[in-house]
């Protein structure tokens, strides 16, 4: 049965509620994580925990749980899903405070919420999708995995209105990322992806794919590339926890790799499926 | 008694709660308004309603209430506060949806929340405060009064850590606004404030002060000014619903107007107090 963990209690999704004065609801004053579980085993749990810590530190919220406690919460949630193939969602906000005031008090108790949703890891590489090039209107701390996501939502909506799978965002001509994914391109056998800085989320799947590329002997450059570079790429794909490696066939009306699945994309997607976790998260 | 209006019901603050799957809580997918009431009468209610409409339109949420309905809700809340001097807070989110997904369904019912807090309109012009110059790291749709406010909160926290009353934000050397206020400067008898564009919130108090300046015969320029311009200003003040006209004495360590209350600032602060609403909001 699907459950919600909320501040130490296990609740049904329809009953789990927070105060309207929770700073997550009033100010987007919180952060989140998404951890994919494969038949009960999480991918890169320590990396997810480290990013959770970084996000919390960046906005000055103490981590309410140890790594072991977080893992236990996530595992319990995953076990409520058939085959324990689950996407675990974790959210921590600064807590509730009445009356509303921008500057938070120091003594608030963080609100902790976590939930699971059913998920089927892709069995084969998905067909190429079309993405839409759009201006990156978001803030300058995209490295924090914050719930302050209205910009991402608006961009996602606009892309969907264009019939696109995802936006691909550019800032001053440089590709950053998607609304909920990272991007890669291949040119002359070299794999490129934007470097980790304040303009992109440091994706766990992104890093996992980079390590797979190293293992496969594919040359990698973590460096900024332009819209023009992208339009002349040999291959393009996006990565996310739920999509793993998702080929891109069109950017707007421009076909990439003749809108077919490219060989390096396929190699990495296969390598990803082979590398899925098959054992406990922590030693 | 202080109350919360939530989706058609009147509740006590400690019992008012929303689903953890409300998109306001998960994605900051919503907007808000703040309306000051003076002894039961709102300042510029129609302007607040118009801005609420603009914010909702910008993020594709239908307005759940007419202007008359919103006024009725706000008035009922204000009457729960002593002397009906009240700050009314309104929030509308896209509604709740389970399980969590970035792209919203079309059929959601918006969540409507409103509450009041007690407030004492300033009796005299407040002493000048110190503000801290900081980089504006926020998104590029600051004209939407959205609840996606983590950037504002972080900037407010950092300013407070410097002992400052508010941040004063700059983007590429140009002054934008504060974390929850607009800024003005006076130079050679002319009143300057940044123009309404995507980089600032179109403040109702800002517009009210501009109309007062016109009435007082003070020349006004709505145009961008730089950090250098600001540092050489004769006077500087900020405006917000709760502070009306708040003099600024220091920007970082730099004194403005010898850190004293300047004559045009005082004239406008007085004019504001004289212009407070004393009658019904709508004809």
C-alpha cells in the first residue's frame, strides 16, 4: 500500500496534510530529492544523501535525519510498491510559523515528507523525443534542488503546449539543462555535457552516465556548449532518475542524428540498464 | 478572532491544513497578494485585484473568485482584527494532485487561502534604516507575485546576517528592488524608481507613491539607475504595503543624505499618511 511519511508518522496519501503556514507552502522554503529504487535497491543512495545535505546546507536548514534513517524511510516506502520498483520523493521544508513573515525564526522544526510512486524502469531504450529550445528564466542557484520550482513548471507547460517532451534551456546562448533533466550531446565521438555550476542541477543520473562513459572508453568533456554546437551535434540525449538515458531526435524542428537512435546514446542506455543496482545501498 | 479562509471554509490558524500533494507545497505553483486594511478600508483594492488577475493569468490558473467575492473575504478577515488595521494575505495555488508530477493536469481545482494579521500603520516616518547591496539571483519573472520565493528568503536572511533591514538588489549593475519592497532615490530634486518590467514586482505602494509625487509636483523618472547613481543619491527610500515609505540611511557602509531623513522622503511619507483610505473600496 502506498504511504506517506510525514514528520515521523505514516499516513495515507489522502490524509497527509501540512499547515497552511508551513514555509514550504508560503515561501517554497525547502528542498527535495528523488531516489529511484530497483526491486528494493536504490541507485547511488550515498550520492542522493550527499546532495540532500548540500541543498539543506545551502538554505540553512539542519538535516533532520541521518543517512541510515533516511534510507530506512525510503526502503519502507519502496516496499509498499509492487516489486519495489519505486520512485521515492523526499521533501524537507523549514517548518511552519504563524503569522507569516519573510525572515524565518531560528527555532523552527523542519517539516519532513516522503512518498513513493510506482515506476517501471525502461526495458529497452525509448524512442527519440522532440525537445523545445527555450530561454532559461530560472534563478541563479539551480544547483540547489529546491521546491521553488514555478519557473520549471511554466517552462514544462510551454514545452508541452508545443508538443515537446521537455524544454531544453539556454542562457545567453549556452545550453544549461531541462526543467527536470540534464542534457548531453555527442560530437565526433566525444560526449559533452555542461559543467556543474550554479546554472544546473548536479544530476545523480548525469554523474552515473559520465562514469559509464569512462568505463566504456568514450571521451568525455564537461564543458559549456552553445545552441549552435548543439544544432550540429551527432547525437543528443537527456538523463533523469525516471528516464535514465532518453534519446533526443528533434530540437524544435531540427532533426538530430536524422531523428534516429545514435550508437553512443544506445551504448550508454544499455550500459545503464546493465549497471542497475542489485544489492544493498550501504555496506 | 483571527481566522483563516481555506477553500470556502473558515478555520482557526492552528487547524488550517492543505494536502502534502498541493502543488503550492510541492512546486511553489501559485501566487499571492498582500492588501493593507486601514480601519476596515483597503488601500487600492482594485489595483490589488488587477495584479492578482495578472499573476494568475501569467501562470494559467483561473481566478477562483470575482472582485466582489475577494473583497468580502478580505473584509471578513480584517474585521477579525482589532480596529480592523490588518494585513490581508491571499494565496492561490493550482491545487492538489496525486501522485506528484511536474506537468499539471488540466482539471485541478485551485486551492484558495487567505488570512489576516494585526498591524499598526506607522504614525510618524520611521528612522532611516541600513540596507545591504546584494546580487539579484532571482528568476526573470519577478513581475509575477509568485510564492516561488526561496531566492527572496535567502537574500533576506543574508541581509539580516549583515545587520541590514533589507537587501537592495542589483542585476548587471542596475538596481532592481528588495526582497519584499521597491526602491526609490532622489537626485537633484527628481524622484527615480526602476521601470516596471520583468525584473521587479509592480508594487501597489510604489504606484501610490508615484501618484502622490505627481500631486506634490515632484518630478518623476521611472527609469533604470545604476549602483553608482544610487551611491551618489541625495535621498533613498523603500516602499511596501506594511512600511509605506521607509527612509534608507545607509547602503552597506555608505551614508545616504548623511543618514538623515531627507525632505522629499519626508514629504512623501507625510502625503502617504494623509492619503490613507477612509471609505469603502468599491463604488
